[in-house]
């Protein structure tokens, strides 16, 4: 089983698969060198990026991430304010201090082809002064900051959960008269005390909310060369000037604002929560803000249950399809986030387990086939606006489902299977490579 704390992790922008996981892989490699007492024999490190990591790596910050990881930094704690300047200094003499203490030469190689196992692959090779290989390792970034072959942290202790489920059908069977959040809370309490679950999820919400705040307050142009202006601060000022009674769709404007704020922060390399990925990080915070601001009776318990319900849907998608844009396109990122957010909100609107499943299905179904074609290899166009639109769509899906009776023709399991199969049929050019779609037809200034 995948925990909510496996899906909602704290990292650095702009990409969980291209920034967070490569940083973690680089750190693991340097740690392995130290553990084998090889660190002080390393003269050089060769870093090779393949497939999607190569195609959009510089735009997604992969080059920066691997250097920070080799230095021993972690995505959750690295200083995002000084990271760029530190990497710029390293690039001047092409040397990196492994684990922050042992300087070694490095070179970064981009391979246009992908390795057979997964489109997101990177290889590290350490050599000594005579050119002999001391250690080499290939890692695969499979979405959401995960590395292939890793067990979720909660699986490592060998505990079994009281309510295992591998499909939406099984999840609904587990609920009975209970809520999906009840099932998830009981499972989470297997790995840590319930109070830690609750406090941990509220901390995740605090980090999400802080990201929204920073995004709403930070004017300027996003880095990368596309000259994309931050729009969240201007939209926030505009909303602050109007009267709440003037526009019946003002609530939707706030939902869009909060999603824009998060993804502009992500595009700038700021601190975000994978939800379930960085590229889709704005959807859930925006919809959760809507719950807190606009739903009567919203409270901390509701926030916790929103996130637990969303995590149940995210775990189903990750286990039965993918949350990696490089594997199935943006349907796996923004589509998954929309389904998770719709489910969380539907439960908080009083929806039954069947209505919650229906909300997730509606949201996912209407993202099927969505490509990942970032202009300039940057997580900006169309990624930022796409989060805002998906957040509004999640609210719509939740409301539609709760006003229904829970019965529907297309099941969530069918939608997830369709997403997986659609991703398999999709051209590689539309899977986070910037080789087709908008990436070809938008003039880069």
C-alpha cells in the first residue's frame, strides 16, 4: 500500500520526476560511494541523462538537481534561495564537492535515446585518477519523485494494513458504511500513531498554503527564457479590489488564482508539495483552499480527510497506471491531480463513497489523452494554466457527482485502465520531450 505521505512529499520545483527524483538519485550515489569508502578515491563523475530527462532536463532543472544531490542535498531541505548561485559557481570549474566535502570533476552528457526500462533514466559513473570505474549505477525516475525499485517507506516495515485495496472496486467494498477517509486513516495508523498522521497531514497543508502565499506575493518574470510573467499577484490584487457580490463566478477565480500561484512558484524552482507531482502541484492546494474558504463547516479534520481521500485515489492511479508525464503524458499528472482533488472535495461535500469514486472518474475521464508538450522544456506553458483549469474542473466534477446518486456507466477502474493503455499508445513525442504539439508551434522569444 502507498501512504498519503508517499504521495504528498516536500520538494523543489519545477519537476518531481526531472528535479526531485534525480536529486535523490544523485544523493544516493554519493552516499553509496561514501559507504563503500570510495569517496576519497574519486577523481571524476560522469552524469548521463537519457530520453525525457535528456530532452527537457535543462528546462526542468535536472542539471542543477543532480549536482545538488551529489553535494548531499535533499529536495525537502535544500535552500531554494541559494541553489542556483551555488550551481553556477560549480559550473565555472566543472567540479562538484561530493557530499559537500570531496571535490571531483564532472561532466554531463545528454543522450537523445531512451533506455528500454523507462523513459526517465540517468546513470552515474565514478572513476579514479587512472580512469578505472569505482562505481556506476543507473536510476529510473518513475513519477512523483519516486525511483524505480523503491518500496514506499511504509512498506519497508513489513506491516499489513487492515483494509488493503488494489482497485476502486475493492476500495468501495472496504468502505461499507464508512467513508474512504476512514479506510485510509485506519491504514495510515498501522504505520504511525493517528495523532502523527493528523499532525503530519496538517503540516503538508501548511506547506501547500505557504506556497500559495509566496506565489500570490511574488511578482516578476519566470526564469528560463520564455519571459512568462507571474500572473497570480495581479489576479490577487484584482480580486481584492472587487466586491464579492458583483460576480457569481468569483469563487472560481480564486480557485484558479491559488493554482496559478503554486505552479508559478514551482516554475521558479520554489518549495512545493508533490500532489502527486510537481507539474500538477497546484490542483489539490487550490481545491483544498476552496474547501477551507467556501464550504460551511470546514475544519482541520476536514482538511485531513480531504487529503486522505485524495491519497486513496492517487495510490490507485499510481499502482494501476502512472503519474509520470514521461510515461503516459499529462493525463497522468494533471489528470491524476484533478481526480484526487475531486474525490477529496466530494467527500467533504457529504458525498458517499460511491459518489466520491464517481467524482474521481469524471475528473480523470475528461483528461484522457492529454499530452505533455512543454514549450522550451520548461514547466510553464501550458503547465501553469493547465493546473488552474484542472482545479476548476475538479470542483465541477465533485459537485456533479454529489448531486448524483453514485451510479454511473464508466467506473474509475475503467478510466484508470484506459489512461494506462492510452499512454502506451501515445507517441513518445508527446511525453515530456518537447518534440511535438505546443512545443513545436509556439515561438520562443
